[in-house]
C-alpha cells in the first residue's frame, strides 16, 4: 500500500504534463522583434490538409485547405506573406489565420493549396524564405471593398499574362523590401461573404484565390 501511495504523486504529475502538452497549440509566443513589412525569416515549413478541413483555426475562421492560408507562431492574423521554396524558387502568397507549427525547427505550416504551389505536398517538409508583404491595420472598421487575389509575381510579364486570362482582373504593384511585387486581383466586394463566394468560384476554375481584406 505504501508503494501504491508513493506512485500517486507521479501519476498526477504525468497527467498534468500531458494536459499542458495538449494545450500547447493554443499558446501564442510573443515575437522577440515587432514584425514590419519586408522582414524575412528562413527555416523549414510543413503543411496541413484534409484531417483539419472544416475545423476552427486559432483566428476563429473555419479551415479551408483549398484557400491560401498559413499558421505562424507570432505574426498577427491577416498578415500576408510571400513564401518561397528555397530549393525550387516556387512561391505562394498566403494569409496568416492560424497558430503553429508547434514542432521544433519549423517556422510555418501552410495550407494544402499553398503546399501544391510550393511543391511541398510530396516532401512534406521544405526549406523556405518567408517575407512579410503586409500587416493588418491596427484598427480596422471593415469599411471598403474586399478583393480576391489570384496571383502574386515578381515579374510583370507573368502578372499581365494572368490578368489577360481573367475578365475584370487588375494588377496592383507594390514595393516590398526593395523588390516590386505584382498582385493580380479581381473585384470590389462589399463584405467577406461575397468575396469568399467569388474566391470559391475561381478555385473551381483552377485559380488559387486569396481573399484580401480592405
């Protein structure tokens, strides 16, 4: 009996540790340096897909593996990132709407749609360079139109080719970290629901659509 009593504290301690480990995905790490547009991070990225489809992300949005989104440990929700596969130079622009990955040595967890663009579906883990393209406004009223982005390029010719293939598409030119980025966008939608519906329609037509906040 004495031996059994001595084991109780150990069992309780192990249970507590297991509980803490299970809650770790809800923890947000404070960034050591405040994020700014143009900052870069280099490391390994993974992806997540079907098992998480339809579940709530840390931002409260429902996870859609066919949208260009990502999980980051510290960047604000709504931050837009240019992610580049350092082995192949394939790139994708994603929006942060989740927290993670909580695995040592990884800096980003991208959606299935982004993983396809980055060539990460097969390998599962790829070396990436992550650049902050834009940060969400500190206070946003939600006023102004939403748009749907279907491409982001560092060469204007590729952006023009995509623009010319879609009625109503335009090119937004932005300087990011000394480099010009050409974003191909469609529409001016009054709310996120309308923009999301348009993005889903574009996705069924083979475009990688990303809803852009006003």
